[in-house]
């Protein structure tokens, strides 16, 4: 049981190195974000929010616009038919005037909605271009700041990788201790003409069977690393 406890302690130490946010050390430490990086990221968020808000309003106005257009066209088509009948002497001018009075407010309403819709689209484009222009102006300092951050993190990750490898070596060394000890017992007993039935290595394997120390548990697949580097795996800070 002491061997099992020791192995578990080793694993706790290993995963602590990998995932724990250590004070003043480690790549997972919260670092001060460069002002231009922070600004660009805020602008990107603002762009998404502004676009969503305008699109929602435009969708709402489009629906109103279609309804107003349909009402206006129906009323206008009715007016055209009445004008044709009036020209043929089939109906009075008063009936045409009555229909015309019905068309006017519908036309006015449609024009106002259409003007509002055009204005909203123009404001959307203006707002988006203002945000994009500011991002564009910051791109040089933004890129430089990101490159420095990448360099810092890469160097720190290399240090962490070496620490990680050392811990894995320590795990292997613990197993080697058991193998060497059992070999020593076997050789010594047999040298003095005693039969030795080795169970130490087998027992250790049983005691650690549920411990995540297999290669697939300790190693990160190349495909996974590639996906992380190109942003396919969502990052949660």
C-alpha cells in the first residue's frame, strides 16, 4: 500500500505541474494584457454586438416594410383600376378621389418605413466601418504584442515540457525500483538454493491498474496539439 500511495503522490505532483495555476510561475498565470490587445479584442466583441443589434432591427423593419409595401400596392392597384373605369365613364370622379385619399397615407407610411430602413442600414455600415478602421489602425502594435506573448508562452511551455518529462521519468524509475528489488530477491534466494516466487512487480501492476499512467493518458496526441494551435479547440481562460 505504501507503493500505491507513493505512486499516487507522484501523479498528484505531475498533474499539479500541468494544470495548477502557480503563484508567480507557469504559463497559466494570469498576466497583464497589452492595452492594444485588450482594445482590439473589445472592438471585436463590440463589432459582434453592434452587428447583431442592427441585424435584429433590420429584420424587424424588413417585415414591417414588406407589410407596408403590400398594403400600398394593393391600394394603388385598386386606384389604377378605378381611374381606368372613371376614364371610361363607368364611375364618378368622387370614387377615384376617395380611393386616392386611402392611398396617400399608405404611401406616406411606406416611404417613412423605407427611409428608416435605409437610414438604419447606413448607420450599420458606418458603425461597422468605424470599428474596423480602429482595429486596422491598431494591427501593427496588436500583432507585435501578440508575438511577444507567444514567445513568452512558448519558452515557458518548453520549461514545463522538461518538468513534465522529468516527472514521467520519475514514474518509470518507481517501477524500475520494484523490478530491480524483485530481481535482487530472486537472485539472492536462488544463490542460496531457495525457491523464490516473485509477486512484487505483479502486485504493483495490480495496485496501480486504475492510475492514469498509460501512454494514451500521459501523452497529448499530435493531432490534438495541432488543433489547439490553429484554434479548433475552444480556449477557456
